[in-house]
C-alpha cells in the first residue's frame, strides 16, 4: 500500500512523500495491483472504511471554521456596541470621580445588556449556520461504486483510492480515476480544461508525457459524464485531484451578501446616519435647555445620546434576517423542496414564470404501455404502474390471434432489448431502475411472459446510447436463433425512426415501406398522441458479423411497430397550476414529447384550452431571438424541444422582464438551469450535474412542490417585511419620544424640580431595545403567511423591501407611540400640559412602561400593513409567548427591588397600570383606523 498511484488528501507528511506515478501511462492491471483492488469486485466495505480513516474525506480543502472565541468577539466589536462599551467606561469614570459610593447601576446594566445581546447574536448565527450545513448535506453529491462486488451509491466525500467508479450519463465524476472500460463515454471537462466540447474517452493506455486535456484514459473529479457509461479505478481524491491542484492556487472568496441583505444593510446605514444626527441634536438640546452642573449629570446626558443611537438602529436585524431565512429553508426541506442557497428564497417568492418538464413533474412518471400498434392490429394493454399484471386486448376481447401476438412480441421484445432500465421486485411491490419510459417496455414484456425467452435468445454486445439530438437509442445483439448473427435494434421517436426505415416487418414477411404506408403510420401515431399517449417506434436491421456499433447503423431499418405509453397527470398538479395562475405566475410546459400528447396533457392540467397553440422545437429553431421573444408572450406549451432550446426560452422570457424558474433533470438541462433565475433540479430522476447547477432540488420531482416552495418563499418575504416594519416603527417611536421630550421639556414639565429630567434614561432605552429586538421580532419572523399570499402578483426584484407606503405606516405608528408615551409622562408629572401630579421617577416609570406596552401592541399591528390585527389574531402562538415574556419582564423591572435600583423605576399602582395599558392600546387603535381608511380608499378604486 506504500506505492500508490496517487496520494489522496496530503494530510500527513508520510502521505506527502508518496511517489506519484502517472496512472494514465500504466496498464489497468498495474493500477489495480498498486492500489490493491479488483476491477470486477472493487474494495470491501471494511477496506474502504480503513482507507477513508487513513486518508480523510474526498473533499477540497476549505477555510477552517471560525473559532468560537472570534465569533463571540465579533458580537462585541460592532460599532454600535463599541459605543455602549465607551458608555460603560464613561459611567465608571464618573462613578469613581464621585467617590465610588454604592453600585454603578448604569454601568452594570449596560454591561449585562451588551453580554445578553452578544449571546443572543452568537446563538442566532450558530443556528443559521447549522441550518445551512444541514441543507448542504441533503444535496451532497453521490457516486456509484463497486463494494464487495455490488454497485452501491455512496457520498462522493467517502470515495477512496482503489474504489471502482461506475459511471453513467449524467453522473458527476467524484474523483480522479483511471478508466477500466468505456462505452461511448464522453465527459464534459470545461470546468477543468476549458474545452467546451465533451471529450470521448478511451481506456487504452497513453504515453507518460501526455497533457491534461489529452488524458483520454482518465476521468477527473468535478467533471460530468455527458453520454455513455464506463468504469474507472479511483487514483486520487481530495486536494490531490487535478481539481484540488487548481483549488490550491485560488484565493479564498468572501461570502456574497444577498440582495435582500444588501437592502437591509442600506436601511441600517441610512438610519444610523439619521439617528446619530438626532442623538447629537438631543444631547445638545439637553445641554442648552437644562442646567447640567455635575460630572455625573454630564455623563448621564452623554449616555442618553449614545443609548438613543444604539436603540434606534435595529442592529440585530441582519442576524434575525439570516435566522428567518434559514428557518424558512428548513420548512421548505420538510416539504421536499431543498433550497441550496438562502439567497434563492427571496428570488423564489418573486417568480413570475415557472417552466416545467412534463414527465414526472406534471405527471406521475409511472409510464405504462397502453397500446401496441402492429402492421396488423391495434392492441390495448391493460394494467397500470409497474406491477407486471395485465393482458392484451383487441376490440374489447382478449387477443387470440397468434400472428398478431407474434407482431406484439417483436415490438415489445425489441424495445426491451434496446433498453438500459431494470424492473425490480421488492417483496410484494415493484419498482424500476432507470428511465421510466424504457422500463414500461420491461413491464409490458413481463405481462406477456416474454422476458426469459428474449433473454435466452438475444445477447446484447454493444449499444449506441440515446441522445436528445438523435432521439434514438440502439442495441447491438447476437441472435442465438440465427446462428449468433448480429442485429441492431433501434427505439425512438416514431417520426424520426420512420425516416430511417426502408422496410416493414409484417406477418407475411419483410415488405418495402412505401410513402403511402409511411404516411398512414404517421397518421396512426398522431391518433395515439391525441389520446395523450407518448409514442415510441421500434425497428431492427440484420448486420454482418464484423459490424461495429455506431450511429451509422441507424439507417435502412425494418420497422416493427409503435407503442403508446401513458403517463397520467398528477392529481395534485392541476390544483397547483390553478394556484399558480391565481398568484399571477405563468406555467409553461416544455417537453420532448409529441405536440399532440403535450397539448392533451396541458389541456387536462388547465394550462391551455383544448386545441390550444403548441410551439415545436423545429418551429423554435427557425425563429430569431426577436421572434422568440414575441412568441413566448403567448405560447404556454412547447413540444419536441431539445435541451438547448430551453436556454433560448429562458433568455427570451428574461428579455421580457420575467423572473424565471426552470426545471430540468438531464445533463444538457444544466445550462438552462444556470441561466434561469431559479434552477430547479429533480431529486429522483435528476443527474448529479443538474443538481449541482440548480438552486433548488425537488426531492419528490413534483410540480406541486415547486408551487408550495413559491408559497413558502412569499410567506418568508412577508414575514421579513413584518419584523422590519415592527422593528423600525418601534425604534422610531423611541427616537421621537426622546427628541420631542427634550424639545418640549418646558411644556411637559420636565424642567421642574432638581436634577436632570428626561423622558427616559439610558438603561431604560436599552432595556426596551433588548425586549423589542429579540423574542417578538423572531416570533414575527415565523408568522403564518397571509391568507392572500398566493392571490397577489409576483414581487418585482426592483421593488424595495420598504416602499413609500410602508415608510409612511412606520412613521405613523412611531409618532403615535411617542405621543402616548409623552402623554403618560405628562399625566403623572407635576405641571405640564395635562396638569398631572407626581414625581419625575413615577412619571418616567409610567412612560417607560407605556412605551414597552405600546411596542407589544405594535407586534399585532406589524403583522400586516392592510389587514386588521384582529384577523388571524391567535394563529401565531410564538408571538403570544413572546408578548407574555416581555410583559412579565416589564412587571419585574417595575416591582422587583434590585431592578428598581438598576433601572431607576418605582412601583406602579393599579391606576398607573391601567393608564399605561390604556394609552399603549391607542397604538393599536390608531393603526386600525389607518388600515380602515386605506381599505376604503382601495375599495373605491
């Protein structure tokens, strides 16, 4: 084991000193010997585990996780928190200057609040990171390998040297490996070599001095199988792969913020500047309007200015935003929609067009042969799904004509031979491996009892894999009944196949295929398509013994017949399409099926009216970009479309200012998924390459899941607006309370008596900020989505998170909040406008409590900018728990002795509490009145 073909991770000095021979220049047996593996059996599970333990996981080196101490330190190095630390220092200095008598309550309370905020921020960030990490594990790449002679699927991170990779079309290559065998294997290596054309691989040994792009007997980690199949021995993993060498040369990249986060940061900066200006004005006004005599009073004024700046800016907003997004993504994952990036959530709720595949997404993806068209008859096949129970029926009666049965057997048997799927029995149920359309032939073959006879007679020796360009798949087989002579059996789109046929197999023998007969067959195919049947033709051709597989064999074929395959629409898809239409989202069907089949399924789903327009790939090909942009405005169904056409459709829709979600499952769908605003890959049928290119993976391949994810995305964005509305209106209420309290100090009676009298003290403002920026905001971030969230048009990506109407609402609530707080102060203070009576301490406590309660009432206001707070009042139990907790803490601040000293409060009487609750509730009343007026105005419009 010391002399290995390639080191794996470079984790230890011993591993780094291993010789690294050139595996492409070694014979396959030599590579297998050096790596102590067998090409036919692979490694044992125990040996693979031992090698994984020795060499480490097959992953590229990443930046080490941030140390915990640094994450904690980051919580206290925010500029606003640094202001609080400065305030603590100033307070302590003043306390020492005045003789250090008693407890410096201001400094202690501010320090506790800084610590509490730091702990809260750290916990929230840690939870968000854990959520993202969990989602990344859900979408981790996997590879097929031989372990103990069995093909198993393992995470690509667990590949080790000596593993035998089993490569299929659509697989992402998990590690660098030496090919053992290759059948029409082509690999896209653009990510590594820059070569845009997929490379045809060959297992033959190469010279030592061979450039990377010419190493045809190697496959490399991070590339993608475009076509064909093969097997290869893993020679290096992790940082020792070619991709790892490239990664080692790259600088680490910074995490990009999402548009929503950038918008929120912009709001924070704007508020920060505004509030600092207000804080300077407030402190200056205090110095100008109040007699400040002692150092402690100077410190108190400075603390008010600093705390006002900190309280008015929602510094916890970015953290709460990340947590809300992460929680939303976890809810999507529970609904089988795995969103790979948090940034995709905000885009998802804004989708205006969803381009969906038909098969498996809008339909059940349980393809069943329902009809067989032979030269002599139209034969129906009973049964559905993958259970091989059914019978052949002609004109409503069981088939009893041996000649017709022979023709059916030729069609079904030929389609089963040109096939890469498998039918698997698991207890009393049946499942398939591979393409559902191909598996339909195997199920039909089992229904007529032909499977064993076909396998005993024909031995497949080579193939020409299916490509979307040819729309054909061929198998080269020896026929034991014909002395082992070769034949090619081809299966594919009937119109394409018929164009390559020159003869037809009938019960009377092989006859020429005339133009009249070809037209008749095409008409019959159209009739099948009108019944929503997907059609596939089957043909064959005898070959000389020395024939080699290739596309050149797919000519001069003998036509056998056509099958009609049914894949019914998903029952839930029709309801989801209707919901999408109500939400202002266009749903486009893009399929490779026959136009008639596509039209029928689309009509069943409510996508188009019966007989509606369908655009074919050939028609699309003839259009220039301008014509296509015009066409996509009206066309909903696209048939006979190749993967490259999807990319043009996406770009045409985007040119029309649409935000596009595109589904896909094949390798060639990846460019369209990358170009779309939201790429959606199929979790079951999708290839690894497609999943890597996508923003979202559907675990159940179901169209309804896409619409459910859009609904969730819209709900998340609504929640984001809700807690932003709450935070900003509450903070503006604090700012206006302090600003107006200083400006109107004389009329309010705040200048009466001795000492410094301001509406609220620094510690009280910080306490309010802690309450309103934590539990209630987080609870609003998980508010159930509004009932009408899917009855609104999609949000444009150019729309701001906070529009003008929302700003006006925020200012209105903030102004009312400040007014009721100052009214409470005036009613409990000697003199003033309202003629109250009482001490400054009592008045300030009542005002402090009124502001806290007003912000708790504001929780209910913030849930909607139009809908009454009394609608769906008790649907968010977390919100009521947060309100109860905050209210209980405020009661403690008012009535617990040591908290009285810490926050300069005094106990309140029942009448004081009644006054505070009554005034605070006016915030709810005022906002309800505003909403009522706005609804009336909108109704008149």
